[in-house]
C-alpha cells in the first residue's frame, strides 16, 4: 500500500483518484484524518435509527451482518481493507466475500464481486433474485450496479460510504430509474462495528507505512 504515501495531503480529488490510481485500492481509503470515506452524510442518515423494516426482524439481520463482520475481521487480519459480505438464500449463508483489491491489485475484486462469483459457481444466476446481501459497508456504485443487474432481492449494509456509495450516499443506483428493476436497501446494521474495522485498518496502514506522513495524532477514535 505504499502508493498511498505519495498522495497529496487531504483527500485526493475524485478525478485524480479515478484517473491515476487503482479505484479499488482507493475505494475505502482516504486520508483517515478526515475519514471522508466512511463518514455518513449527516442529513441523510439518522445514525441510531434503523428502518422499521429492519426492526421487524432485527435479530435475524444482526445475525447475518455479524457473519459479514466476522469475514471482515479475517480481511483485516490478512492486510485487506476490512469490507466483507455474505449472501443469504432461504435463511442460509450460501456465499461470502471479502475485499481483495490490495492483494490482487485488481480494483474490481470487491467483496460483493467475490461473493457473487462464489454464488454463481454453485447456483444459477436467477437464484440471486431470491437472495439477500449483507455487507459491512454500503456497496460502491460499481457493485450497486452489478447487484441490480443480477436482480438481488435486498441489500443490508453496515455503514454508509459517502465517497463512492451506490445505495444512496452518492448515487442511488439501487432505486434510480433504470432498465432493470431496483432493489431495496437498508443501512445501519452494526454500523459502528463496520466503521471501527475500517479505522483499525487505517491506523495499521499508517503504522506500517515506510515513510509515515507527519500527521501526528492519528489515534483510534472510539466515538462514531
Ligand atoms: Zn464495490
């Protein structure tokens, strides 16, 4: 991840990030001082309020999101950006995915794509229409679009992604007008845990950097 070191101070402009850098590696990465990537837009999200639809079956949703969080922990342990997901069909986890962009240097290897690949190795694509996704971070625009094209039934996510989020934070790819039918999306399940995983990753990245930037006080911020 040493390519992050020569980014200019502050958040790199989006255009530069897209043009010069591997999108996947920047997707959840930013100057962690401002934590722009994982800060949810205040106006759009009531942080402690989950959608009534989620509250109807909260324990079940938390159970599946917990499994996604556990996979993200594995990603963190392996030096990957800790974003992970599970696909659930008929009440069972049938596929998992974790971000793999750092190891592979392939910006398309997001958690959702890996889970979809695992799913498609076992089941016909049509079955995704009866399948729900639980992902620790709001899907990016690329993944949100792929999920829509596959007809995912519903998406549940932990924290929002106000830099690249495709389920409402930047674009609402899940529900905008489009050729394919959209899908419902609910955020906020284990939101704080999802954010803390990312913070732990950024701190670890900073400590491992060969030439750490002189930012001084980059400690774990427990308040989310
Ligand atoms: Zn993505």
